[in-house]
C-alpha cells in the first residue's frame, strides 16, 4: 500500500518534498522549488529504488558553500520517514 510523506527541507532552495513510498521503495518524488530540471532528473532516477539505497547514495552531498543540498535533504527526509515507521 502506497504512503504519502511530505518533508520541508532545511538550508536549500527547495521548499517542499513530497514522496509516495511503497514497501520500502520510492514510487514518486516531487520537489517544489530548487533547480527544476535537475530535481526532475533526480526524481526520475529515484523511482523504484529502495529507500536505504537512496539514503546511502545521497546523504552528505553538499551544494557549493551550503552545508546541505537538495539530494542530501532527500536523504534526510527518507531517514525521518524510516524512523517514524520503526
């Protein structure tokens, strides 16, 4: 059964991240704000991936001089979701 999860990112250009998740996999990601084309590309690549693999790949990526990035915030969102399920 698909679950919807919304996350408000911190320290990046994106304003909101919406996820549809099913049995530990990503069905859909929509990011509001940020670099539109790049985030649509990332969302397309994430479709069907396991949550834990996404966290492993995206966690810690920085954007310029910022301490985070949109991909890093996707990892933070998925960590928050995972903790809420345990």
